[in-house]
């Protein structure tokens, strides 16, 4: 941590900073600049300390953090890539993994039909929401337990693995009975009670990025799961909120190389929620693979025109089949298999 | 809802839109523009319908919502201001209400001293966090139940009402035993499981704005509480995330007149989390009152230099006493009492 | 500047940083942390050096700037407030200054009527655009030279000072003939050719904040004018672009105390462009004064319903007269005269 | 345009809207909803009219634009892709075009060496800044006319076409003497005086997106050039300003399919300014091509460690050569040649 003193700070004020550092068992080094005094605070756990500890002291202008606030998710902590294994499917390895399915489980026929399309197109994992967090309480909130049972049936029938969202910490064990991978939605990225429960469950989890959270906060949120001993975390970029209004969310494409640089965790991309419109999904999906993503989470619906939720961003079966071929081609061009 | 057809849309495509409207029991009106056909979808519940229902149909360019997605929180639904009453203190009436206290309950001495300062300065409600959601799992997470008990003791001793945050839906009844007002933090604004539980509890609640949520989404979140029959919702603006980096969050000052225009709910402001630095808090607090806010939620600490959490944004007792006098003056200048 | 080396950086890499510092005549101080080596680069002009100079060297993880990139606009450079004097009107002193008028000069009758209203309500300076930068080339672009002549006539007749926008560097001398204060619009905040010309002109200037520029960039832009020897710079906050869509721009209320803390320049607020709707202007205007702004730039139109540009954000004469009374009251409450 | 009346608007207020439409020679259609009256305003030029014309009328709640504010840049206006031809190089055709070179022209040796590298790696166009708009007036501002002369010499020697930035409207003819393509920087996207001059020059132009402008505003800015009869406009996405702080700007990858959907103009991507760090440039560049971009504008420097400007985001010659091979591979995977 770098503590910058105000121009004209007194010796007493500088001493105040030094004493606080000592009280916290941290070493310091003093830089007497021509204009300003700067105190460097040294120690391996300064990333977890609040900068306020020094910022509140008299004579301090600002405090800059050098160590990042996340630890377990960092590549410095674990240099080699984490590969999450789900029923033999490796996420974060050489091969691209595609997870696809409807936004919401609506009924048996819709789900089985979706699962058939997903299987046929060569995707490995079925997605489908049973608990749906919605902006308005008057919108459809999902089939809940019945939805989970349908997902389990689809898994059995089609030989697909299943991922579904959990929204309440007290549903973690219930959802874990039915799903191979738990999903934490963007609105819950910093629902720490939920993350801790999932950490204890040891179940693989997709942690979606909060739509206004920085990559640093995202990795710190992953630390909540990792700290409980669950190392099977898959990050999922799904777009951030910006001023641009031609899409639902702006997919942050550079988050992929940033994650690869600073973290060992696998990262996949959800092009559907970002783009918000089926016509934009293929371009965004291909860009994600070219940028180095380890997989995709795509919405596909047997009949988007009849979807109860988010039909506009769902691909039709034929559009999805075409996209799968294109993805194969792009994956090959960047040295990935599919 | 206004459905705009693509230039050159066929009669069949226009008919598709009309048929879907009829299937949903909605009336339509057809506008054959010189360049484009536009179909107006009429009906009082179109605010709660997804625009995707029409957006997915062939030949549709875009769908624009006319009715807002929130209902119970709207001024159209309830024209007169809601006044929330807590032990005789009215929030949303003519008088300004100040809630103050430390970010986190740290120990008995700190809390009692804070409560004394709050009481002495003329504030009416004591704030203090027992459950602290933190970015990193390695930071202090709050005293939890012991913190609640200390809050209850401070309330008794000082004759103050108490507000504290609840983060897990399953803690709502526990926290309700100790607190007069529940608080939903910014990260939980769209934690719908939590909102629903609080709605059922019928306890007054401060709903902080998510730092990347629009005013419209905020009012839709309030609908989750209101829909359960709990009408005692107090909104709290606490800053939004923008590109500006000289403050922690940018306080959205215009959200206050916007809320007053479109909603009947009272709105208070938290200048501390927004500004992130004690030196900026008074200016932002005075601006909030001048803009029409019904009150403030301010962080004050007996000794900010020793605070475990957010010391940098906490006022000292003397700064707080000075601010209270300034607030009184500004409140009077805009016709409010204090 | 603080240069943080990568974990495991070699001695050679550290030496590379030290040598570059020496080549630039900068002193260094070495911090050998337990995890990382950090090199502090010292010298009074490091704020004007690019961090890339060190960021590109092998073994460097990141470079953090300690000195701010602006200099002449900083309070460290000039501790006392700058007061800009225009025909005896002081901007940045104890008194609040209100500049008002129509968005665009439309014709003689409209402008004279507007000037009369402005004068009558007690505002001191008349605003009105002759050159109008518009999003689309098919919109009204202003009356240009004829507009300037009308402004000069209004000034003469009503005894008001005049402020108007200049958009092309080669029009600075022309506009200076007619206007007491030049205005640089938000879109031109970083039009450095224009700023330099205005700097040479020595004419007082209102520098509007770019709607996506940080306070730091804004002050660095002011340096362009100040560096040419023109010290009469008035900053104007007019809202920043955020995700919130209920207003045209989100007024950054905290920029006012931030400017007051870090700069000696006066700062005024334009509530009209920020709010974008007349019904929200008074609340934002009062908030600005309560937060410490030195004045307002307000749109008022004799008949907003007939305005060619931005009628929706213009106040009517009676609304403006009411606001002037309210502003007087709020100004008094924070120790300012009006 | 859709004019939504307030709940309870009177017949007189509705008539006011109808009369204004008639005065503007626009047709209307009236929708009497169960809750609200909505007036649709019809006519082919409503995209160029301000929504304020109706928003200011009494009883109006809000006005929603249906027609987009840009016209000449729209695909509706010109359905087929525009291909810009520069000395036989086609931009917007089947082949990807790469423009590369240093951020700033620094001296003859640096530029010739850069040109050699660019040529050797198979890129077609040399970039290099002679006029450099910089945040601080104390930073290097470019070699100006001497820089232009060096660019012309490099073009001659290497047989490359040249693109360089113009920042002042009065330099357009000067820069046109030396450059094959003019460049408008992000900060000047809405410098309408500059755009108009370039429109009159009939020279091909790269119009960079303002870092806080929407795609809609970008296309409206293109209209300024197109309206003067210059159809050779190449759009360039270079990242937008968001809250994310791990990159300099967030590249808006979805802007590429959005542009392709709504406009006929070619679009290229500048991965260097967006990423801000050489280690992130290749991933972003490959993503751009996979998403459908027509080319790249990349910073490469013979020796980034010695660059005067933006060295951190410049590729070394060997990194650039490797990227060119990877781009070839990705281009092929999406059906483009290179």
C-alpha cells in the first residue's frame, strides 16, 4: 500500500502513519520526495487490508493499493489453469464447451425438445432456469421444484449434464440434488450468503459477473467460494451496463484476456443476455471464442416466438445448429478443439 | 406498447402482431405511416408484459414500452405521498429525518458512545451494521447476533429507534426482533427472495438503490415488498457507479425529483457511501436536502481513525454536530422543518 | 510515480527501471517488499510524465501515478480561490451569479424578451447560443454571426453581460468582439486547438465538463487555457453520461466539493442540460447551490413551447422568477449572498 | 414519434398535440387506450425532428422516437455495403485490411523502421500521428507539418498508403496533401466544424467513435460527412468509457454486428487504444475479426520501450508479425480473406 502525504504534512503526521503500520505488524519504507512524502507499506497481506486504515489519518492525501484484494482466485496464488471436470467434460482445457438451452423451463415438452436440439447440435451441457429472478414481481418467476425435476428427467433421457440457477442460500442443497453445475446469476454475484453456502457444497459453480462489477470484484467474489474449499469455479462474462442502448448489456470482451492474465479460473461467455437480440448473438459468440473464452452459455428455444422469458435473445434450433458449426471453425483458428 | 414494423414488412407479418395481441386479450390500433407500419398495443397491464412477446415476431423492428414496469410504487397508483411512521417519527412528512451511526457495530463502548453522539446532535434514528456484506471474504463480516443485541441495548438506553441491515432471507424474523427498520443494502436491491420475505414481515424497510440500477428498476424492486402488503418502504439513494474516480460512487442527485415525480414513496439519501470521503459528505448531504430528500442516512463514528469499516467516510462527532446545524438551515430554506 | 514489479522480477529488470529514472533525471527509492519490489519515482514534474515510460519496461506489473496530471488548475499551485471579474460581476466570490437565457438565439423579439425576463428576475448575465453544435446535420445549427449581433444589441439595451459558445478555433476573435464570456461546450472540452486559442485571447471563459470526462481530465483541459496566460477560467458542471435513463445526463453533484478541494477555479452548474426536463431543473439548481457552486447557467425562454432547440428543458418566465427566489433562500442558508 | 399523454390529460391537451403535428405537416393517428391516450406522429422526416417539439406541450408525459436520427448512414437509405477504395485497397469488401504503425511520428528513423515492419508483415496501410491531442498541455503534441512530410516520404519509399489524424478544421486541406485517409479522433467525433470540412474535402475518412457516444450518435456524426457529398466514411470502434478499470477503454464488441445491421458503412477496430496494454491487444484484435469487423488499426513500434506516446499499448515487431498470422487464421474461419 502506498500512502501519499499532503504537501506540507508535518513530521508528526508522518509518524502517525508509521505507528499505525507498526501496530498492524507491517513494515514501512519512507520516501521523502521533493514535493511530497510517500510511505510504502509492505507485507504480504496488505491486499486484504482496507486502505481506509491509513486514509483516515491526519495529513494523508490518498492511499493506493498495490496488492489486489483477491487472493485464492489469482494466478499468483495458483499459476496453472484450473480445469473443472463435470461427468468427464473438462471446462478450462483445450476443448471449448457449449452449454445451451432455454432461459426458463416452461413445461416437459419444451424442455425435452430443447434438450434434443442441444444434444443433436453437439453441445455438452443443458441449461434451463427453474428459479427466475425477474425485475417485476408480476412476471413469471419460474417452475421452481417442478422445473428441477424436469431438468433431472432431461438429463437422464438425453445423457446431458445440467446447469441451473440457485437464488436462495437455503435452496443450495435442494438444487444440488438435481443439477451437475450450480449457477449464480449476475444479480447475486455479491450475495455473499449464497456464495458461502455454495462454497461449502463443493459442487461446480458458474459465477456470472455482476453487470456493474469490476473484474477485480468478480475475482474477490470467487474468493468467497474458493475460501470454503470449493475450487470448481467457472467464471461467466455476460455483459456490463454501459450508456450504449442498442444492446441489453455491453459484452466486455477484454475481460477474457484480463481474466486469463490475472486468474487461473476458466471463463465462459453468455452472448445471449449481453446482446439481448438473437440477430447479434452469433457475432458475439464467435468473438468470445476468438478472444480465448473456454466455452459458451447460449439460449436456444424450440420455438422462441412462444417463449415465456427472453424469447428475443433465444436462437432457433436451425440458427443454433449453424452457430455450432461456425464456433467449431473459429475454435480451430485459435488452436482450440471442439 | 408500440410495435414498430420493419420497412417493407408484409401484411402477414403485421397480422402476426395483431393475432398475438388478440391472443393476449389486448386491443390494438394500426398506424400505416408513409415509411413504416406501427402497431399500438393497448391495455392497462402492458407494463407487466415483456416486450419480447412482440419483439420475436417476424417483421418486427423494435418494441417500445409506454407503460412503466412498476405499478404499486407509482404515483399513478397512489397519488398522495406515503408517510412511514416509526415510533412516532414520520418519514416522508414535512420534517427531515436523520439516521446516523457507525458503519459497523464493533463493540459495546463504541456503539453506546456513537448512540450518545447521535442522540445529542438531534438525530432520531441510530444506524449500525451487524451483518456486513464485504467485497472480500477475508474482511471483517460484522458481529452478527451479538451486534443486534447491542443495538437493542443502545435503543433502550438512549430512546432511539434503530435501523440495521438484513442480508439473508432467513434472518428477516431474527433481525425484526431487534430493529425498528430493516435495511436492504445496494447489493441486495434485486435479491427478490429477501424482498419477498421483508414484504411478508410488514416491518418498515429502507430499500437502498443498487449501484447500477435505474430508478425504474428500483421502483420495480419496491413493488416486490409492496406486493406482499407491506407499504412501509423508504427508498435510499446512495450513489451509482460511473466512470468518475474521485469519489466512491456518484450520488445521483436528480433521482430525488425523479422519484418525487413518479412515486409516492419517501426517499432519503446516504451521502457517506456515495462520497466515500468525510470531507465531501457535508456538501452532498446539504445538496440532498435542497433537492427535496426526506432525510439522511449518515455515518458517524466516535473515533473514525479506529473504525474497523469505512472509517474514511465517517464523520467525527464534532463534524457531525456542525453538519446537523447546517442541515437545519438548508431544510428551512426549502420549507422543511427539522 | 510508483512502479510495482512483478512477483519474481529479476535484479536486471529492477535495474532497468532505475536506469530509466536516472535517464529522466528522477530520483528513486527502492522498496523490497516480502512479496514484491516496488520502486518509487520521485520528482516534482512526474505528474506530467506518462506512466507508460515505466509500464513498458520488462518485469513491470503496473505503474501508479501519485502526482496529478494537471498543475496550473490545482490548489497546490495556487492555494487561494480565483475570482473571475466580468464588468464588475465577480464569479467565485461570496455572491452567487446566475446566467440565464434561451438555448439558442432565434430572432430579435425572442432574445429581447428573454433578456428582459433575465434582467427583471435579477440574473446578471445573459446566455444564448449563436453557434449550435447539434447531433444531426439536419437540425437547426444556430444564427451564427447574426445571432452574435443580436446578443450585442441585447447587452446594450438591457445592461447585461453576455456569454455565448464558440465552436471553431478560428471564430475566437469574432466571438470575442460580441461576448463578455466565451463558452466551451461539453463536446469541445478536449478540443485542444480551441482551448489554446481561447487561452491566447485572455477573455473569460466557461469551460463545460465533457459528459464523459473525469474531474481530473477537466482540470487538465483547464491547464490548456491557463498555460497560455489566461487565468479567467470558470468551470461548469453539466451532467455526465451514465446508465440512468430518466434524465438526459446525471448531474455529478459531488464534483462541486471535489473541485473546491483540488482546484482554485470557480465552478458553476448547468441544471438544464443535465436534467433535460423543466420539471426537474429547480431541484437540481437548489442542490447545486447547497453543495457550494458559485453560480448557475439556466435555460429560460419567453415561450418554451415555441423554442427551436431544447424547449423541454427551458423554464418559463414565471417558473424562472420562482426559482430565483428559492435560490436566494438556499444561498443564504449556506452563507452565500445573492 | 409516439406522444404519450398523461393519465387524465384533457381533450384540449390532446388537441394541442394534434395541432402542432398539423402545423409541421405531419399526419397523426390517435390511440385511446384504457389508461392513456397515445398520439402517433407519422411522416418520413420525424427522425430529424426534436422530440421536444411535442414534449413541451401541456399534458404530455413522454415522447418516444421511432425513426432514428441518422439518415444517410442507415441501411434503410442504402441497402448495399459501402466499399471505400484507397489506391486499390478495398475497405468493406471480402478482404480484411490492416492499418498499422506508431501512435506518433517521432523522427525519420523511427517512422521508416515502423513502415518497413508494417510492409513486411503484410499490412496495407501505415498509420502515424503528426498532430497529437493530449490530455495535458505539458505532454508532447506531435511533430505537426514535419511529421506529415515524414509520412509522405514513408509512403513513397515503402509503397504504403497513409492515414493520419486531423484535429483542426483549418488543417484539412494541409493534411489532405500528405495523407490518403484522414482520421477523426474519438475526442473530435462530434466536432461538427471538422466533420463538415472533411465532408467537403471528399477524402476517405476514418471516423473514430467518441468514447462516450452511442452507436446512434456515431452514425448521426457520419451523416455530417455524408451530407457534404463525401461517401467514403470508415467507422472505427476504439472502446467506450465504462466503470471497468483493468483496461483503458472497454471495447464494445457488439457495436460491430449492430453497425452491420443498421448501417452500410465499413467498420474497423482499434484494439490498441481500447486495451491500453500490449498483452491484451491480440485477443481483442482476433475477437474483432471474428465479430465481423472489416479491418484493424493497430499500434506497432520498432521499440515500444522508447516510444514517446502510448508505448504500453504498442506491439513489438515480432508480436505484430505473430498477430498478423493469427488474424489470417481467424479471418479465414469466418469466411474473410486476408
